[in-house]
């Protein structure tokens, strides 16, 4: 998606959700709450995890709606 196209808020949230869920996790990511991660694959491998197993796509979308809802530009308020 080109970023020079003006997006609606819904398009932006969908784009951010898709990008977040498709993001290859960094080599030094550290799951919490006792979740363990070990692999024999290097981070450059296609087998390296992407996105998250903490949220469904709908939950990730709701997270971005929440995050962007506080932005004055998103609500039409003046900064």
C-alpha cells in the first residue's frame, strides 16, 4: 500500500492491523507470563514467528481503534 494515498480511519486501522499481524518478530523478542520460545531456526528463516498469538485479528483491530481514538486528528478535535 502506498502511503501517499489519503486513507480513511477504517482503512488505516485495517492496514495497521494487517501489518502488525504480519510483522516478523525481532530476534530479541521476549514473551512474558511464563511463555517460552525456543527454536532451531534462525530469525532469517521463513519459519520464524510473525504477528502474535496474544490477539485475534479482530482484537488487534480493536487495539488500534483504541490507540487511534485518543488522537485529536482521529476524532476531529483540534490539538
